[in-house]
């Protein structure tokens, strides 16, 4: 009986030592690590999402209200009208943005820019801080 108890403990010790958790190489696991939460990044991303949702749903008023004065001056009224006149299957993808010169630049892909348009259009949307909690689009995609 004593021999079987010792044998059983030896087996458990062997299993426990082989079941150690191995640490991943820091290079391979760093790809899955998300950046530290940045409230400004999150707010800029939310603004980009709201703007592109306005584009997708053809909400001209919301989309145009989100533009900076400089962005409005760079685009004709007809171009804005065309931009917000999407097809019924309009969709977008937002990729991870970058902080560049005080603004956030988000690469985007737009699908269905106009009726019958099946092509994807890669571009970027630039979001800038206008006030304490106010973010605006400084460049149309």
C-alpha cells in the first residue's frame, strides 16, 4: 500500500512538472498585443465610424456637419452630393489608424460608392480634434 502511494505521488509530480506553461517568444506574441487604451484614439475612431455610417446611410446632413471648414472648402457642393449618394449595398471597413501631426488618419475601404459600383475604393479619412470633446473630418475619403 505504501509503495503504491509513493508511486502515485511520483506520477503526479512527473505530470505536474511537464505541464508547466511555456512563455511565448515576445516577438511572436507581440503581434496580438493591443495598444494601451488611448481616449483620444477611441474618440477619433468613433468620429470616423459616425462619419462613414452617415455616408453609408446617405445622411448628408450629419456627414456635412462633421466636416471641418477647410474640408468643406476643398470640395464642391456637387462632389459632396455625389459622395453621399451611395448605392443600397454601401459598406465600409476602417483599419487601425495612426496619430500623425495631431490628427488621426484611418485607412478605409469603401464599397458601393454609387449605384451599381461593385469596386472597392481604398482611401483614408483624417480626423482632427476641434474642441474639448469635438472631432471633425478634415479630409474626405
